[in-house]
C-alpha cells in the first residue's frame, strides 16, 4: 500500500497542477505549478468550489455534484484575477474518500506561460506544452521573417517598377509609362487631351553652354510643366527635349489653350545656369481622343505631333490643335 508521502510525491512528479481533495471538497494539497499561479495565497484548507468557478458543466455547484462527474472534462476558472481558464478531470480516490483533480491550461497555455513566467520545469516530463510553445514561437518567428522579406521584396519590386517608368533626369514619367497610361485610357474608353511639347532653341543651349546646362534646363522645364498642370494630369519626357502632357477628362479647348499659353509664357523666361541665362521657348500641339472614332495611341500621338509642327512652322512659341480636315489648325 502506497504511503501518503509517496503518493504526494508521485502526484507532484506526474501532475504538477493537481488538487487533492478530501471527502468534503476541501483542498488537502496542490501541485507546485498550480501553487505558482497564486504564490501569495494559501490554497490548502479552502473549498475547491470557493477557489474555482465551474464554467462547464454549469450544474456542478456542490461537492457531491463535483464527485459525480468523475471522468468528465471540466472547464473552470479562478474566481479571482487573473481568471485563467483551465481544464480539469476528477478522479475519485477509492477507499480513501475525496478525489484528485488534475488541471491543465488547454488552449490558454500561451497566456499562462506569459502571465506566470512558467518554464519547462513547471510541467510534467511527458507534457509537450513547452515543446509546442517553442514550435509556435518558431513558426511565428518564421512567419514574421517571411512577412518582412515579402515586404522588402514588394518594396524592391515597386521601386524597380517605379524606376522603369520614370525619367531619371527629370523625375517625370518616361515613354514606357506614357504608353502604359494611353493603353489604359483607351481600353477604359476615357476621354483625354494629349499635348505634345517641344523645347525650341534647346540645341543652342547644349552647344553654347554644354550638356550640364542642357540638363539643368530640362529639369527646370519639367518643374514648370508640373506646376502648370493638375495633380492628376500626367507629364512625360519622351525624348531629348520632347514632352507629352495628358489631361484626363479635359476636353475644353479654351482651358487647354490657357494652359498652353501659360506654359509658353513661362518657358520664354530665361533660366539661369552658373550666371548664364539660358533662353528657350516652347511649341505645342494638342489632339483630343474624341476626334477619333476608335482611338489608337500611335494615332493620337501622331495627330498631336502634326499640330506641334504646324505651330513651329508658324514661328514657334505657339500652340495648335489638331484638325482631321487640315492636319492642324489654330
């Protein structure tokens, strides 16, 4: 026959969260891990149902009822804070009266380990709780590392895509971006105006003051175009000194003429470079998507190009609209 001391030692080894009850439901002994959950509170001598609230089965409110559910799974909580959720199983002690209630954390193990600073020494040697926690932490760490890597990769892809669609000198959209935008606008049947702008006398700046001056003029011209257009308009550099401006939904010729006039006026102002004034001007040609029954990007670009060269033939620093009848008109 096992002695009481041996029995207690065995319970502490195999079930470190046990509660040993007498036949009145009073606590005679608790496992070391369970006591660690309430380090400053005496559990021995208290009634089991005074310390724990039975969540399920709710009908268990008395000691006889508790003894009658031997073998059934219990769901319980501490009456006081923190109200850690526990699972339990009642095993009556034959011939001795009373019972052993073996408790565990169940799915609340993560909270319990965090709240009570538990370690592997607080669990039975065969309990896989800590190993499972290590797996959860390892998985979480791996998922976080994967998420971080994915974010970096997405950022790199976005940066590469942005770079692929950006003119490196001016920061404007490039020809590739323009082609992509035109394809989208046409496929979505959106109305838009396309304005082709060419810098007059730009070659003279390069020839007289060098390419650094030319680059400076291009950057300042890009800045002017951005300042004279709306936030949702698109400005693209498609060649050395050639630019295309897209105005989505703007079909009013008076407003487009006003934008062109402001661009021409500002481009005529000298641009200073290392104390030297760089003098250029701008010629513009505009075509409307609504001028074509089934618009194509190349067709609209060509139409704006025709209008641009009509403006150049008329003395530069001017603006013309494309006309399907005459090629271009004032």
